């Protein structure tokens, strides 16, 4: 299992997903790259939809929710879960708006990943 997080001018799809779901701590990641790739596959490589599904899964799974913290700070599980669900809903709204207006970006990769 691997962990990729390379922010910069041309981030890869896994990095973008990690940015959206705030899973940036290599020492204690919520997901491994392979899991994020599976979310992308399920959502036909639409990054925002894949990230929304990952956030819903974190919000619904106590084990994942417990690992979703910063350093040694504890989290208020129900509040974090509600925030994740709200953010997932917003990402889905953005995707729906992008597709309804025809204004979405294509990220060139070997899989044709879309934002």
C-alpha cells in the first residue's frame, strides 16, 4: 500500500482527492492510494464524486472517523461526520452544476480523470 501527496501546479488525481478529503498526513493516512484509486474507478474517474464517496464513508465508519484527526487532538465524531457529509453534498452539487453547464475540467492522466 502506498501514500501519495504531491501538491503543486499539476497535482495528480490522488493528491487532489487527498486535498479535498483532507487526508494529508502520511504518518497516519485515512486511505491508502489503492483505496482512493478504487473510489475513482467506481465514479468513472470523476475526482469530486470519488472524494464525496470517500467523505461519506469516513462519516459513516467509526474506525475511519476516529483516524480522521490532527495529531493528538481528539475529534467530536458527530460534528465531524456532519461536516464531512455537508462537504460531500457540496462536491456533488458542484459536479452536477459543472455537467449541467458543460463547464468541467479534464485532467490529463493515463486514465482520463475528470474533476
